[in-house]
């Protein structure tokens, strides 16, 4: 297979996201061009045929999400890429992927908004959409890279999580990370843990009824002899629709608990100088890079401040935030929006926090964050 050879590359985030997906086994991409993620679509159109995969440009984002759900049920690891407006259009079918337990990966490269907003500039306005965008009860998994290297690595992790928990997984990058160019190091293929698609096989050549979704049952693959039903309605364990509230309860608890009961395995975060700090700055994506510089400068002044960076935005790193709050630490939450992730930090820390709102269009200046750190600690 034509994987990216091991070595060091001077690459941008969109290149890394594409190659990470191919390393993870992605063999189907459906998408619609949208700034700033279009380079992923463009590169996929070249790379997938080289590795025996398939690329299709769809008429819109609704169709793109539907196509990757269909391809995944047909046996291919599948993904799409978009930005805020397209991500909004995908929400109904993301819910379809959840209820049908179909593993897919959705790259949402955040930009300024609302609506068309600033298509070519950075934003972080899709954080709540990733959590609550689709109707009904969901337990989404969302990764937020802050470097080119993480773009590659977390794309692989997103595919692994999608296969493990059988649901759509979101990679919430942003315009700067997607277009940022820095060193990407690719290891030997055998050094990566890749979760392979597990499918049910025909037993003794007989057709069987698929036991749909009450545990981590392998998927069935279309055309292999099983009789199955993949349905968007509330359904029983065979996949057949039901109007019974007891069936709805059982189904929803399964869909939610397969993530909630495994949060310790899923949640990832980075801590920088947190243990002895009095103040913790919570930041993700490109904003975390400004925050780390501000923390370094504040430490030179003797200020006890650290950074907590959620790598998985969702599930929220609730346990660790509670622990930090119990250690009497205060929180600042800077974001390129007007207070989206800060709601969860406040809720789970059960304490007052300082929000820092940065309008879309520019990366936060570390000096502005440094002044706020100084104000809080001096």
C-alpha cells in the first residue's frame, strides 16, 4: 500500500490530516469544497486512488455525510471534511450515524462565523455544535489538535475511536492549524496501533439475523449473507423499529453508555506547569499555543500559573477539572468565540471562572493573555 514513508516532513495541517486518515485505513471520502478544509478534499482525490480507495465530490454536505455512512456500512472506513456552515448541514446525518452505530470521521476545520462569517480566518465557534448540534441525546467524541503532528496522530485516533465505539467521531481543527506548516514526523507503519474493522461472518453458510446493538457486536457487511436492518427509528436489538418507551430507553442507554462508561479510556489532555499553580488557563486548539507562551512568560515573573489543554473536547475531562478545582485553583478560559467551552469548565469546576473572549479572525496575542494572568495573580 502506498502509505507516506517514514521520515520527517515540512507539512501543513491539512496534509497531515489527510495522511493520518490514510494511515488509519480510510478508503472512502465524500465531501464538498469549503474553506479552509478544501485541501483535504483535494489531496484525498489524488491519494485515495493510489491506495485502492474511492473519492467522490458530492453536491453538498448533507449528501456527503449520507455517503460516508453508506460506505461505512458497505465495509469501508470513511470520512468527510468541512467547516462551520457545512458542519451545520451535516448534523442530522451525524445523528443518523449515531443511532445506526456507523463508524465515520468528520473533520470540522473551524473558521469565523456565524453563517458565512470569515471563511479564510480562524475561529473556534463550533465547539458547542460538536457537542449539541444534532438533535436527541448523544455522547459525542471530539478531538482538537493544536499542531501539525497532532493533526496526523489524532486523525488516526479518531478512526480508532470510531471503530471501537461504532459512531461518528469529530476532529475539530481550526483554520490556522490546518494551514500551519511545521515538522511532521511519520513512524514506521508497524509502530501505529490501528483498530481494524471487525465484521460478522456467515456461519456455516447460513443466513443469520443480526444482533444489532446491545454490546460491542461487530458490524455486518452488506452482501455477506446476514439479514440485517439499519434503521434511523428507535429500534430493538435486531434493528427493527419500535414505539415502545422501554425499547427507546434500552437503546439510548446503550448509545450513551458505550462512551460514558469508557471516558477514562477516551479522554486525553495535556498539562503544563499545573501541579504547583494557583491559576490554570484552560485552552484548546491554536489558542493553547498562545496560552503556553503566556504561561512561560508569567513563570519568569514568578507567577504560579499553568495550562490545561483538553485534547478531547468531548467527552469533557470532568474528573480532572473537578480535581483541580478541589485544589483551590482558579480558572481562565480564553477562546476564539464568546464563551462556549467556558460553560462546561464553570459547570464541572463549580467555581467562578474568568472568560476571555476573542473575536474570530485572529490568533489571540499571548501578551493579552499574560496581562490577564498578571491581573489575576498580582
